[in-house]
């Protein structure tokens, strides 16, 4: 299996748009904790913050062909 840890976010987003589940997993691993931290900081509810992050990643996967993601 290819090691995605050294890929840029842009490269990973492109790979996800091509249905690469491993690239999606790498993005998930990179950003889950950061997204969770931000959600929890705002709503102060562990379970709700987890659900929000899950919804973000679910939406990202479901709409991977429809979105152009730009990073800075």
C-alpha cells in the first residue's frame, strides 16, 4: 500500500476526487482532531462535536466529485 503521509493536501484532495479511499483516510487522520477541537471549543458537547466532525467527513466523501477544494 502506498504511503500517503508525505502527500500534500492538494494531492490528497485530488486523489479523493478519483475515489481513493486511502487518500480520504489520510485526510481524515490529519484533520479529525483539529476539526473536533474546533467543534468542541464552540459547543462544549463531546458527542455533538463528534457528530459534527463525522458529518463533515461524510459530506466530503459523498460530494467528492462535485467540489473543487482550494487550499492556502
